[in-house]
């Protein structure tokens, strides 16, 4: 329970922002068959 008591709103927001930034970096840096339309890691196809 002590782990959760140290968790702040700022920590949650910074973690979410970090995840979004990493996702965008992966989309730019990785080839399309990995991260792109139909990619196996990140599928950006909008269905």
C-alpha cells in the first residue's frame, strides 16, 4: 500500500506523456511492416 501512497497525479501524467512520445518515436523510426499500417508491433490502420 505504501507504493500507491507515493503515486501522485504528476507521476501518472508524466508516464502517460512518456508513453505517447515513445509511441510517436517508434512510428517514425521503425519500418512500416513493424510500426505502420498493418504493422505487427503498432498497427496504425484505422478500421
